[in-house]
C-alpha cells in the first residue's frame, strides 16, 4: 500500500480510514485520544547510559514512565515489541500478555506513529535488548497518517524539506544536524559574551534598506502609510549603537535578500554581526579564528574534521593572502584596481566572465576573483584588501591605494565571514553613498541608497571600529558536512507545489 498524498481526505485512503476507525473506537470506549499533559520520568538515552552493562535476561526492579512516538510494533502472539522514540533516542517496549492482561489488545491496536506514554520495569530481554516491560500504556496523540516507509535518497530530498516534521521523525541524520546547529549557535553566543560583547536586537522592518549590496523585499505599513523593507543587514543600526557608546555589540539576526535560491543561498538566512570599538581588521581576524575554533570544538571536540570527504582544519594560524595575490597565484595574471577596465575586461573575458559595461576596475577585480579563485580555497583563508568599489563601508587601506581594509573568510570555496576596519569618516562615507547612488541610477538595483540618518550619526563621531558578519548557515553546513544550505535550515524556501 502506498503512502497517501498530502491534501487528500482521510476517509478516502484505506490506511487513514483504518486509523480513523481506531480513533472512533477509542472515543466510544471513553478514551480521549488527545489527552492533556503527561509526565514521563525517564528518557531513552539516560536509560541506555545507566544500564549499558546490564546482562541479558536481567530485571532491575526499577519502574519508569516513558513517552514518545511509536516507531515500530511487532506482534508474536503472547508477546509484542515496540520501539519508542523520544527526544534523546529509542528504547524498546516489551509487552507481555501475562503482565498486561486485557490491555494487551490496547497495545496491539497501536499504530506506527502514535504518540504514547507507557510505564513498566526496566529489563533486558534474553537477547540483551534494553527494554521497558510495560504494565500500562496510554495514547497521547493518535496519528492519523502513516509514516513514510522509505524516506532516504535523492528522490525524497524535496519531500524532506517540505515536510520537515516527517524528516525529523524518521531521519536520524537530520535530527543530528539540527542538534549540532543548536550547539554551534550556543557556542557562537558564548564566544562573544565571554569577550564582553552585548547581544542586542535591531529593526527587521526598515524605512530604507542598508548595510549590504543586495536586493531587498518590499512591504507596506498600513498605519504609517509607507513602504518598508525587510532588512538585508543590521550593520547601520549596530554602528549607531557604537556611536551611542556601546563598545562591543553583536546580533544573531535574520536577514532577507530578494535573490536567487541555490545550494549556498536562501532568501531568509541567519547571520551574526558584531562590532568592536578601538579595533581594526587585524584584531577581527584574531577574533574570527578563536570563535570558529570554539564552534568546531562544540561539534567535533577538535579543530579538525572532514567535509565532503576531504579533511578540513580550523587550527591556527589561518593563511592570509590579498585578493590580488590569490588571483595571481591561481590564474597567473595580476589584477589591481589601478588597472584600466579594458585590461581587466580582457582578463575577465578570457575566463568566460560576462562583463557588465557599468562595472569599474574594482568590480571587475572582485568578479574575476569569485569566478576563478574563490572555489579553489579549501582550508579557512583570510582573503584581504577588497577593492573600494565593492566595499562601501570599509575604510581605505592605510598603505595600498584603491583597496580597503576588508577581508572575507573563504573555506571549502565558500564565503563564511566578511569584516572591515569600519569607515567612520562621515565625508568619505557620503562620497561612497553618492557613488552607490550613481551606480543605482545606472541600473544596479543592488547598489546602496544614501542613508542621511546614518550619516548624521557618523557626524556625532564613531570611534575606530572593527566589524564582522558571520554566515551562520554556511558555518553550520561546514561543521555538519552538508553540501546544501537547505539541509541546515529547518524550513527552507521552496517553490509552491504545482496544483
């Protein structure tokens, strides 16, 4: 019998119709199939840890109450077995006709997927399987749809993402990934808090988008009668807090960018942004190494792990290389923002990069790097000194013209973090905004708009500051060995189902 498709009536399929009948039988017998509350006093993982050395065919005399989803039922006459899955793992239920009496039929009538509570003695079977020999069983939530029998494999990828609740129920690897994600997020928060950073919250609805070069989502506020934007980054608000005197702030934030979906991109994603007064991008590099190491240890207990079958190490020190040097090493040609657009355009064309006529030398240099070099960087690498043209909030480099004190962390060919020595000169920031406005007028809808309120804040004075953004989803991908961002976001965005 095949699994019922979503959206169908429960009465229309034999499997669900049978479960509906059981539901009505429970109600007719005065049993509430969806009772209020239940209090288990033992968890599967705890029982396995405590009785790991218990000999086969042993009784402990310990009575426990467990609860979870019934994942399997096997009836062999006067005995029956079930597998109970709770939030920590699985434990076998052992049902004996001599112990349960008439209640044995209640156990036999359970379906895979039912949420149940059960009480009984902790034992091991003759085969040594740790079990609870139950003397009572109670339905906590009747499952009206059967769990899928086959859930692994590429053919089920989209189904797993659409119905994550089923994925988490039957796919142990999915549960482990999201449990690891939780540990990574906790480790990140702890890392910043331990270094004196204060966690804050800034607006997700903004009157104008800012803080990144990206296309925003637009919405409308009825009461105010104005269009608003879902934030593309919290950067400009966090810098306002630095102006206000908070010397170390961070935000674990959700950002929204109206752009394509790919294995590395989701329109809604999680970033950690942090700002540290009196620091420059060299200080931030040291911070990033330590924070990433602490996240890796939280998951792997080590700075070394495998990603997609290849070894990866977060051990310090990470390599530091300028963008220009990295490209030259890769393709044997020098790129520099002082070069003409014609020279850089020829290099781009040789590498099959479609050139937009509005791009200046800095944009061309960045595009060449992304197309030829970024994917080739494996172990975490600080790529330094990005062109000024693509870095509207980064300070001019103290020694090298045309570039800024900006770095990105690249690992396994993907950007994991972006950081600057922050631009705090209001006159230069205005010039950068105006350059972005010109690019926007020429058709670049990802270019930044002029933010007069932020410029006013800078005019009150922002101390020398180092800023950082960490792509949390991509870091989780790396640390959980996932090739797609959809595997680390509980509910990724997908195209609507075709009717």
